[in-house]
C-alpha cells in the first residue's frame, strides 16, 4: 500500500479560509468558527441574507473576491450538486458536507444524489461526508461546536458518527481530554477512515488515536491503515454494531457494511489495536494513554477506605484481565507498623481508611502507603479510591481547608513516588453529577484538577479506573508478543 504522508491532508485540517454555503444562525458552524482563529477567515454564503452574525453574506461562492480553500455545505441535499459545481469552478480544495439525505437514507434518490456529487468532485475537490460534523482542530481554528475549547492537545479522534465526535468535546472537557484533531466523516463517499488513520499516524501533534467506526467499504484497506497507525502510536477502537441488530442499525446510519463482531475483533487484534466496549472506555483509555506510561504487567493494588468493597474490587480486576497479587510478608510487616489493626484490612486491596484522614507526619501517611506498595515487584499499577471528601467535611469542619491541603500534598507525593518507581497510578473518586452538596462538588473538582495537572488521571468510578488499566495492559501484552515474535 502506498501510505500517504501527513502533508497530503493538511489542507483539510489547516485551510487558509472557510466558506459556509447555506450559512444561517440555525446551524452551529458560523458561531463555532467566529469564536476562534478562523473569525477573520470565514465567509458566509446565503442569497437570502445580507449578513450572518455580523459578517457579510455572499449570494454565491463565486462572489467571494479571494480564493477559497475549504467549504462547509449546510444547505438541503437537493442543492448540493449545484453548489459542488461552483466549488469546482472556484478552485476549492476541500468540501465538508454536513448536509444529509444521501446514501445513508437507503433510498434510490439519496444514493443517486451521492453518486452525482462524487462524479462532480472526483479528481478535483476532496469530500468529507456527506452526513457528518466535519473537522475540529484547535490549532487551526476549525470547529463544528461553539462550546469547544481552543486548547490544543494530543488526542486524535476519528468518528464515523457526528454525535460521538460531539461527545468527545462535551464529555471530554471535564475529563481533561485535550484534542489535537477530531474528524467526523459520515458516509465516507470520498475520504474514509483509512485516510484519516494514515494522516494521524504521521501527525506529530497526535500521540493517541481514538476511533469510532460503524462500517467500511474496503476491509483490506482498513486493515493496512490500522496496522500502519498502530505501528506508530496507540490506537483504541470502539466498533458500533457488533451485534446482529446493532449492525442493522449501523448500516442504516451511514450506508456502510457493518460486518460481524468476530470479524472486527480479529481485525483489530491482528492490527495491534485495542478494542473497547463502550464510549466511556474509549474516552477513559484515550486520557490514560495520553497521560500515563503503560503498566509493565497486570498486577494491580487498590488503596481503598472500605473493606466492604474489596471482594467486588478484586472481581472487577479479574474481569478486566488483571491480577490482584498478595503483598509480600515484608510489605505487610511495614504496613502494620502504622495501619491500625481495628477496622482495617492489611492486604490487597488495602483498606486503610484512617490514613485518608492523616494530615500530620507523625507515623505513616498515604504517602508511605504508596512508597511501600510501589516496592512490590508483582504490583505494576496502583489505584487510589478517594471517595472521602464528604466525610472530611463533616469531620474537620472549620479546619477542613488546612487539613485537606495537607492530605492532598501527601497523595501527590505518594503518586509521584510510585510513578518514579515505575508504577502506573490512577485515582478514582465519586464524581456524582447529581450531587446536591455544592461544597463537596467544589472540593471534589479541586482535588481532581490538582492531580490531573500533575499527570495523574482521575476517574468518576472505581470500575472506570479498573477497566482503563485493563485496556492499557492489553497494549503491554501486544508489545510483549511483538517482541517475542521478532526476537
């Protein structure tokens, strides 16, 4: 296969300017583009308006005085062919068709419209879509969401679904997801998933690729692109439509062939891509791979505040393909020196609830627990379950802020110590969006941001953290198999 170089699709992600054909205040693109770097490089095209959001509206793209690189079609499908002809005449490089009503309908009229669109553009203008949200690139200012942040990051997202692309922005922001590029490609009448995989594989701004895919027209081409991308950086995939009924819905969504769940699982595994089960897993794994190294093995230790969780916690780990090894006699002896006997469980998982409230340096603290566990050769990842702020507020009252800060410092010191010892660290805390205690919500977020700012991912549930470690360990297994095979 002739792999494209990164520069081939730069015109898609870094156009000099954008024209929105069919621009109105009823679609998001004008507001999204005017809120960022593209503000002075966006043209509105709509013969029914003199201006849109304060910007002059042109009757036709042909009326724009300067060359146009990138066009967003938001007008009804019946007008798409004429707009495409004008784009070809204007010398446009890329069209993104937000407009739907093409092959995804399954109707003869929609299929014929898509064929006509391709025949007009083929060899002249590249097409993203139709039936998609298009491109979000903080570095260039392209966006399809007015609420998107302009902060640049290193997670690349390729999504056949526009809604999933939107979710990465809406759900990703509070989860500290920082994006390099997102592309929603819909029906893939021209540019398809393999094109974007190859591009992001060579993109220096992208460290991790998160993929949501429903179907494909060329399986061999996708296999080659997956192998190429996974050979350069981690690729995580969520396949929509792995069941018979889900596959039927996926085919009706974009018009592509969904295939069987077993076929896709085999393809991903052979390519070195980790397949996840749902959107939360995709989001969580992307964050972790961007922030954390891979665990050296599957041994996990959980530091918790409740022995009642330990059985379920162990089951979670086993189901995720991990192990919960026993601590060595030396580690147990060290822990018993400062973990009270009453109401605790000195084992793995480790219930040391009293230490969560230890704010002074007399005796052991959470920092010392991290230090001891990090010395265990069979432990490769450490998860801290920190769901205790509500109790701290009741216990410390007027002295809460002072003591809370002291505990946070000990947690950070312990996390850094474990990280420097080669252990991967994750934190889970009860980030309940329905919590009515505003003070608790405030300090939960403070704690979360403090850890994230120092490179330690925080997850809303323990199960999220465990499943994410399981996803990361799959990459470790793949690398180990590859080394054994080549060695």
